[in-house]
């Protein structure tokens, strides 16, 4: 495959990241109109978003495993087609029930291409170009997040909310046609079948956790329903671990993959940094509107500094990680994010607007400095037969970070002290991740030195 074709394939694969985040932004704007048209409350309409995210989160590891067994190209491309058909059904849905049902179909499709996109990138690009290619996924994520709300608002105002689904269906269908034409066929990396028992235990436990997160801020974290959901998560998670360790066949998730400290650290860094970023994106617009009396358009324009910085930083630092290694940039990124969160922890109405805008841009730049090297580091440690599974676990870690960030921001958001508490919590987690990374690297070096010392000459 020549360089031009490889670049085209990269853009085709990254289109999925754009579609998912553009879709999320569109329907955060559209919920009021959906609730009005179906004559339902806003809380009921929220399930249009929640059901979609829940299905993606539960199915990501399943689709990653399926990609390893059946071939990542086929799973990825079928995801585009499923997303398109789900969006088409949503545009024609006669009731809220049908709308949620087709959103679930859309979520199944999104989980298929999200679970396999990074694995495809790693398998198609040589190591010296891999960091930049993986960084492009973050660029498309940021572009989708930036364009989604404004594009959705324009379509809703001038046409209807159904037009958002028509546009998504057409774009996904075009992506499917291009993917079928240009993404090269691959061979399955692993023989076997999906461990249904393990998959069910994992899915039920994650469903309990995700649903509890979404309902906790609305019903109260001590409410009976939320406590029951958290107990369901804990019980099924314990059952999943026991089953995975005791089964004689091929487990749904081989826990031996997670025995590598560096891989675990990379997954943890993904969760924590996305949590910090999404907490800030929830808290800062509220702070701008309520504390600084910024008009809505100005608040939106100021917040665009985050995705714009991320769009520029992700491929740039991805390229630098290819040349200089992932670890130095990842360390610098975590340090930069910690410093930014520390400064935001002193947030007050006396903050100059220029300083606040600078911190928002720095948050996006530090996120770009982290994501590409971290992803490259984790994916580079995995056997090719498990690339799909690890790719899906990284995507799941991103989703969990987003949900934890939303939950933490919503729970702590009450006055200036609430704003500060969000940033202090995120600072503690991000700086703790930096310490964990340095400790992991130090232990690995000591272990390697010890092995070289005691190995026979």
C-alpha cells in the first residue's frame, strides 16, 4: 500500500471517531426539541443519549474480541453500515420507543468501528509513523466535538432534528462504501470463539455501573436503585474475574493481558485524563455563564479553545513520539495537565479572562500531548493477536473517563467551592497517575537490570 492510499485509509478509519462525537454534540442540542415533539419530559428524552452510550460501553470489548477472531476490517466496516441504518431508522422513528431502539442499533454499529479503529491503524502503519496516525484519531474526536453542537443547532433551527440523523446516515453510508473499497482485507489474528458466559457477566456488571453513574446525580447516590445497581456491578464483576481465572477455554478477556503493569497504567491514564477533560468541559461553561455573566455565544467561543488546541496538538505530539519515544512526551503531558488543573483550582471571579482562555487552551494541548503517546505505548506492548481487544479496552477507558467526568462535575458543581473541588479532585488523580507512571517505569528498569545481571553469559 503506497503512502497516498495509506493516508486515505487513515482518514476513512478516523471518520468513525468524528461521527460518534459529532452525533453526541448534535443530540445534546436536540433533546429539548425531541422532548417537545414526542410530548415527553426532558429526563425521558435523555435516554436517547444514555442508551446509545450504554450500548457502546457494554459492547466495545465484545466487538474488539470479535475483530481479533473474525477480522478487524469486516467488523469495522459493518459498524459503519449498522450506524447508517440506525441513523436512518431514527430519522423515521414514529415514537420515542422506536427512536431509542434505533439509537441502540446505531450504538451497536458505533461500538464495532470504535473497538477496531486503533487496531487497524496499528496493523496498517509502520512503528515510525504510528504515533502520528493514532494522534489523528484524537484530532477527529476533537473536530466532531467542536462541529457537532453548531452543526446540530443550525440543522434543528432551519430544518428539523430529524435532519441530523439523515446527515449522519448519509455520511456513514459514504464511509462504508469507501471503507469497503480502500481498507485492505486482513486475516483473523486469533482462533476460537467468544466466551458467552464471560461476556454476559462483563456486560451486566458494566451496565450496572454505567446506569448507576447516569442515575446517581439525578436520584441521589444513596438511593435504593443506585445502590442496587452498584451491588449488581460489584457482584457480576467479581463473578467475571472468578470465571475468567477458572475457565479452561479461551476467556472473554484474558486477564493475563492485564498483568502487565505498563498496560494497566496506560488504561488508567486514559480514564483519568478523559475524566479531567470532561469535568472541565462541564464545569467551565457553567462558571463562565453563572459567575462571569458571559453571553452564551461568548462562552461557546471561549470553550472552543480546548478542541482547537487538541486538533493541533494530537498529530504534532504523535509525530514527536515517533521520533523521540512515547515516555518523555507522556510524562511532560501529565505534568502540563497537572499544572493547568492546579491553576484552575484557584479559580475566582478575579481571574483575568485572558488567563482563563490560556488555561483552556493548555488543557487541550496537554491532552493532545498525552493521548497519542499513551495509546502508542499501550498498543506497542501487545501481541498482534490481541490488538483488537486492547483497542476496545482503550476505547472503553475513554468512555468511562467521560462518564466519570460528567458524574463528578455534576455532583460537585455548586458555587465557586464546587468548581474548585472538581479541579482539585482531577489534579490529585492526574498527578497520582504521573507518579504511578514513573514508578512503573522505574520498576521495569530495575527488573530488566536484574534479569541482565543474573542471566548466564
